[in-house]
C-alpha cells in the first residue's frame, strides 16, 4: 500500500468517530418494531442516554413497583418467531447461491449465551441468574428481528479496490455490510406482564482491514457481545447515568 494511503486511512479512522454527525450517518437506523414489542407507540428514543435505539418502561405503577423489588433473573431461550426475511441484495444473493448460510438458530443460541456471560462476568450485577423462572424472578425474553449476514465475497472485492485504487473505496462496504436487529423485554415471571423493553439495530462497522469483514456473522458476534454488556451495565447504573453506545468505526483487525 502506498505510504500516503496509510497516513490518509489512519487519519480518516481517527477523525470519523469524533464527528458525531458522521457517526450518526454510519450507524444503523432504527427499524420498525415487531409485534414482539408491546405498546410500540410508547417507545422512546434512548440512543443518546442508554445506547439502545428504543426503550419502554411500563406505565403501570404496580408492575413497576413489583419489578423493582426482584433481584433474580431468568434469561429465556431467544425466539426466532419474529425474524424477517433477508432484505440486503448481496447477502440475499449469497444465501440463495449457497455461499453463506443464515444460521439463525446458532445466532439465537449465541445471543442468549452472551447475555448470560455478561451477568456472570459483572463485578456487581444487580440480578442473580437462575436456571428457571419462578414467582420471585423476572424473565428476560429476547427476539431476533433482522439478520442479514455480511457479504464476504463483496468485502474481498472492496479490499482489493482499497489497495489498488483508493482508500475511499472502503465506503463501498455500505453495499456489502450486514446487520442484526433485536428486541428484548423484561417481564414478571409469574404474570408475564412487561416491566421494561428495548430494541436496537446494528450494522457492520466501517473498517480498513478487519477479519470480521470476511466472516458472515463476525460483526454480528461483536454486536451481540456489546448488547449484552450494555444491558447488564444499564440494569445496575444509577438513574440518569449514561451508558455509552458502540461506535460506527473500528481500528481493530478482528
């Protein structure tokens, strides 16, 4: 790679995260909430405060009061009942041709594992995880709403063009990136009434060279890990505390 290419790319990747308007442009946009999400008309934008694009807290004071007293959490298996069809042309084509498998069942299992791991690794979790729901527990239900894999072949072409032509070709990854959208709700395990809900959509980060660009679900794995840590931190943070969202650019190689 030409020396000026290296300098330009380094400066570009350092400056972009600091530019809030550019970061907002590169971030995935909120998607339409699914029927899994209750009372969607009451959902609020929380991206600046909690990191999740949409959140909802029960307006029922009795459910709210009861939920605040419980400190046991059961994380239920993730549902795929609300998963939408592929809507990205390149990833749809690669799945149709057999080059990429959608792997929704594996992704659902991985999502649950990440949330379990986040609570187990927490230095001071608000909730103690339990193996089954009970009358004194809350249940976290999760749903995968969109799952478009990254296009490995498309990114291989983009990488060649970045080296052979100009680093600006990296923006062509907009056509090759995948995304994953989830919704979650914390419910009273006995009554099933919702206490809190959240929804978020994440797409591939802008990179120069990153091994995850060539893995169909490499970027999705990062998103799942960050969602889990973000949710766990949110549960134990004081009211008004800001939980940082993930960035849209990464300098990491993996």
